[in-house]
């Protein structure tokens, strides 16, 4: 038999405890499911208020000494006790409702972990009026009662708040509903089922407490107990699969709830999202303001919407976000993330819209900026579809899985870092969005402006350069689109208080020679060491961005001086030394060399390289094993515009497994990604 629940009704004098208790007693006492405890108080019986058992101090002390009270306390010069016989009612499975004190919640919770604290709330100004109108206490006593303070409730307490700021009838109705809702309890079970991001709660079809089918459908349910709660979609198990008085949670959501199996948990329907009107307005093509986005994003993060409605919203947002909406979204997203304070006037950062193989600009840019002396706490992603992300390439030299404290320490030691963003500025909102947008192929660049800049703000950046590569195979298809996006980045940045310079760049071909973690890191070291083999296009792109960042330093003032400074830091080896300091601070690793197995792909005809398909080349690098095999990848030997003879090398495939190498070689034989035009046609042009 599941024991009953103790409802401990608390709230400041005048909040309406007696009134709501009297009203609830009228409604529930005859159900046989609830009993209302009769308190023992050292207050005269005719003092008014509840029908308590009146005793004098000596009797109260004797009763206390004899263990007659489940809990007792002193307040307002009086002594209060809840009879211990309530435990018998609880043991019979009957719920007990008692008028209690906020001051003893922790003590009672220690004895009854499933205690339900029902806090009656009323605006302070109304409290005073009600106490005066009640006429039970003198003005001094009323003042003392209004000034009384009590400790906060323990985290583990289940606290249900009932507002009593309307009529008594409404207050009583809400109070009764709150009591009833808490009695819908099921015993918690852990299912041997993993569901990843999805949270599933399985109800037995023959559930004894609720009609399971009533909970099927797009909505979700909340399961709560002992101050903890989770939200889940509902599935139903056929009779006999689960105990009829239980609810089963899939592994991840069970672990998130963090309560032992068998705990009685309260099942309630997830509140209808208050922002649904705004969400539907967007789906119908309307525009939302910041307050509306705050409500919609809040409800989405809280899991109040079924995925279908979130998907509809994202499709609508993907199709139309005006500039004001992007700014509004950025401000709302910034609210969901705590902001690291670096205490410096300039904290530099960089973002690239990516999609161009190679182009490992960050790993050269950060050391230059750090060598100059500006803070640049850069966090980067791992590869999603490419052959390497910055984090993958940096990880061939140093640890990148830094947490926030590591990042702060590394920047203090080396002025910069190149860390993996997976453990930092985590965004629940992104998780929710990505789970829906990725399968749908929704990649709104305008939406990403809000996401990117709000994360930069959270990371504590003050000045951000943004690389917007454009080209037929880049995410941004044209210079016009890149320029429009650049203006949007700068406008939204300004709206967030960030200095942003967004720069369209050539995204028509790979940058650098290496494609794959170790090969890209090799390019980086070559540029930093002024190696004659260093790819000039990578060096130029780095200096282009470095000069923009350094120009923000008032000590330099303009871009020409900044450019010279960047070139000096590179040419003198100061940037190279800065990278070493960063590597040491992050944790040096034995550098990963390019794979020892190689296969050279040669030109099938003489001519001029007219085009290099970055997708194709990155695809070959991935088949060779990148990015998981950090040594695998492509080493380009010819670039766009180079004249090649028949049989000249176009690129060398590196791998560490023969099977990977062969597969990559076969893929390259089908299509190397290189288009070689006629020598005459081009030279004549
Ligand atoms: N919702 C309400 N609207 C108006 N008056 C109320 C309401 N709830 C309680 N009261 C009045 O306020 C005074 C204090 O209520 P009471 O139930 O005694 O509070 P408590 O027991 O928390 O001290 C009483 O005179 C009561 O009649
Ligand atoms: O510790 P607190 O939460 O502040 O409560 C102090 C006391 O006030 C209430 O008593 P009583 O019912 O006599 O006074 P009230 O009706 O004015 O609340 C409540 O039942 C507590 O006994």
C-alpha cells in the first residue's frame, strides 16, 4: 500500500491558510482520501480562527515530552503541535493536510522525504489589510507577524505554490486542485532502454492511478518529486509489461531525474506553452519582437512544445527573419548563457562560416594576436561534415577538451587558446534546434548570426572578426549574399555591444595545402616558421584578419600599422613562440604526423587547373580516414590557376591504413575534384 502524503500548508500570517483549509475540508473531507490535522495550540479556544485543540503551556510541554507530536514549533508567543497520530493516517494511505510553519520544513522533510509543502502566497500589501480586517491580533502583534522571516525551503523539498490573491473561492479551488494534482503519483522505474536526446515516459495501459491513453499525443508530462523534475513524451506499455502503479523512464531521462527506483513521483501535464500564440504567429509568416522570442525560446528550452511545433517554428524562422528579429533572437539567446568576464577592454574572437577545406586560419591568427598581447580565448568546433575542424587540427598538437577554468588558466598563461567548444558555452537551445534542423537540412545563415554572436558574447568577447567565405560550394553562394550577411553580423553585433567586422572572402577553392588534421597543422607550423613551403594563400588570409584584430588596439590605431605589426610577429617567430606557450598551457601532445601510407593522384592531361571541388577533395580525405584518423588527409600539390603536365601530381593522399588508402585512391580515380582546362583556351584568355 502506498502511504499517504503529508501536505504541510505554510505561508505568512494572513496569507489565507485557515481560509483555504476550511474550504478544502468542506470539499475533500468526505472523500475519505484526506484528513485535516487538528493542531494543538497554546491559544484560547475562543480566540477564533481554526478549531484547534487549546491547551496551556504545561499540558503542551507534557504532550511534547510524551511524543504526542509529529512536529511542533513556537511562533508569535504560542506553541503549535501536529499530532503524531497523523502517521497512522499516512500509513493507511490517507493524505493528511496540516497547517504548518515555514520554520520547520527542513526538520519535517528529514523525517518525511515525500512531504509536500503547500506555500500560500499573497502580495504583502494585501496581507496587512487582511490581518487588520481579521481583527484577531493587535496592531503590534500584526506588525510583528508581518516582519517575521523564515529560512528558505530545502532544495529537496517538493514545494507547490498556491496564490491566494483573488477571491476566497478561487483560492480554495486552486488549493484543492494543487492537493489533488500531487496525489497523482506513480512509482518510478528505470527502463533498460536508451533514447538519446528524447525523453520517454512509459505508462502501463492498465495504470491504476491515471488513464494512460489520456496522456498520449503531442503533449508532454512532467514527473516531479523531492524538488526534482523532468519532462517527457508519453508511450504506453501493454498490461503486464510494467507494474500498474509505476511509470518507466528511459535511461537518460531517468538519470537526469536522479531519484531512486520506487520513488513516488507526481505526474502532471506539461503546462500549455504561454507562447503558443507567438509561435503560431511566426509559423503564419509574422514577425516577432524580443519579448515574444524570449517566451517562445523559453518554452522550447523548457521542452513545453512537441517537436512538431518546434520544427514548424524553425522552418518559418528559416524562411524569414528580418534584421530586427535576428537582433532580438541574439539578445534572447544571450540571456540563456552566462557571460565570462575577462576584465579587459579588448577580448578578441573570430568566427568563420566555414565550409572551405583547409583554411586553418585560427591556429595562426590566435598566436599572432596572443603574441601582440591581446586576449583571444578562442573556442572551435570539431569536423561535422568536413575533413577536419580547428579543434581536430589543434588536437594533433595539444589537448583541446578544456573546461571553462582551463580556458581561463590558459589565457592567463598564454593570452590565447584554441579549445574545443564542446565543453564550453553549451547551449541547450542549440541542442534542441540542431536535433530538428539538421535532419531537415535547415541551415538558416540568418538564424546562425544570432546563435554565433550570442555565443561570442557569452564567451566574453568584445571584438569579433567574421570570415564569410562565398562561392558556388560554400554555404554563402555569392558576394552579394556575403556582403548582406556581413552587414547583418555588424548590425547585430552592435546591438549586442560587440565590435564586429565581417569580411567576405574567396570560398571557391581550398585554402592552404593540407586537408585533414595533421596536414592542416603542418601548414600552420610552416606559416608560423616562415617555411618556404608555407602556403601563401593561408598566410595572406591570416594576415588579412590579424591586421583587422590588431587595428582595434589603440596603441596601433590603424590597419596599416596593424598589418606591419602582424607581419613582424610572424616574421620574427614571436607568433611561433606564442603557439608553443599555448600548446604547453593546454597540455602538449606528441605531434601527429601525416599518414605514412601515401598515394599520389596525378593529372590525366596537361592544362591549367580551372577548379578544385572542395567537397570532392574533402570527401577523399574523409575516406582516407580523416578526421578520426588525424594523420589521414590530402596534401595538395597544385592549386587553381597552376599549369600542370600530364602525369604531374595534383595531390597526395595520406592514410595510416592500407584499406583506407585504397578506398580513397579509388574514389580519387573516379573524380579527383580537379578540373583541368585547355592550356590554349586559358592561356589565350
Ligand atoms: N482570498 C481572500 N480574499 C479576501 N480575504 C481573504 C482571502 N483569504 C483569506 N482572507 C481573509 O484574510 C484573513 C486572514 O486569513 P487566514 O485564513 O486567517 O490566514 P492565515 O491562516 O494564513 O493567517 C481572514 O480574515 C480571511 O477571512
Ligand atoms: O513560521 P511561519 O511560517 O511564519 O508560521 C508561523 C505560525 O503562523 C501560523 O500560525 P497561526 O495559524 O497561528 O497564524 P496565522 O493564522 O496568522 O498564520 C503558522 O501556522 C505558524 O504556526
